[in-house]
C-alpha cells in the first residue's frame, strides 16, 4: 500500500494540474449535447403540437440528454481539478482521479530518475506549450509517463535540477520562479 | 398531458440529484485523503479553491434543470 506522506525534511515545490486543453473536448461535447437537447425539445413542440403524450416523451428524452451531458462535463471538470502532480524536494506524487472510476495515487523518487524524455509533437502542443514527459527509473523496466504536462521544458528542467542538487542546495522560491518564467 | 410524464421527470431529477451527491461525496473522500498527504498550505489552496467553484456550479446547474424542465413541460 502506498503511503506518500511527506517526510519531515521534504518540502513541496509545486502542485501542477493537467494542461487546460484536457477540458476542451468535454466542454465542446457539452455544448453539442445541450444543442441536441434543444433540437429534440424544439422538434417536440413543432412536430407534435397537439399530441401531448408524444411531445411529453420527446421532452423527457431532451431533458435526459441535457442532464446526462451536464453530469458528464462536471465529472471531467472534477477530474481535471483533482488530478495533479505534487512535486516535492524528494518525490513526484501523482494523483489521478475520476469519480467512482479512478482513485490512483502514485509517486516516483526523484533521486532514482535515470532518464527524462520530453515529447511535444504537433502544432497544437507546441503552440499551447504542453506535452508528455516520459521518465525512466533505474529500478523499473517500464517508463512512467506524465501526459498533458504544461510547460514541458520547465517541468523537465525542474526534475533535473531536483535530481542533481542536494537538499541543502535546493532553493524552492528560485525553482518556482524558474518554472513560471 | 398524462400524469406519468411529470412523474417520470421528477424521478429523473431525483436520480440526477442522487448522482450529484454521490459524485461530491466521492470527491470529498478522495480530496480529504489527499490533503493529509501534502500538508503544505499551497497545495491545499490549489486543490480546494477551484474545486469549491466546480462543486457550486455543478450543484446550481443540476438544480436549474428542475424549474427549466417543468416550465417547458407545461408550456
């Protein structure tokens, strides 16, 4: 079982969330869903002005679609808000959450980092400055992948700096400033 | 309009509110478990301020469906 409680000499450097681009698709589909619900409701009124039962059934379907998409969009909003990486002076703690689906907490020890690979392919990723970071650990054969990392280069630099420097040499404020520069 | 239609609408809203409550409960459980992990004030702030807003907006939008749907049904 994982107990990633911070050690006494361990300090938090940054808390990062996935890039906001992860919310674009749910928002877009939410708008489509609401539009679909509106179309069904309008169809109910225009096609069945006198048949109250059919109109009622179509309106129920329309409300169902609207409510489903509302729930769906907010569930992804929760996922975006809670799924985060907490970077401390010793570890990267990863929280991955989706209500009733994912309750993942994992961490990697920064001193065990073997290789860091930054992947930022495509026009959108380069314009919006996000990408994937693949981390190879000395102890494990499979790499750990962080997806949708904002400011990918700064993230890699931060991990490298924390990997190279000893606890006494780490200046948290300087690291934060460098990341958000 | 037949009576069963507003009844079905009311049941749909009840299920919707129940799901809202379950999601918020599950989220709170996870966040409470997460915050003891990182006791730093910054982490708390980051993890809770946006979350409060999402929770409020979610609740408002789900409850807004109730008057909207009944007004449309009886138009």
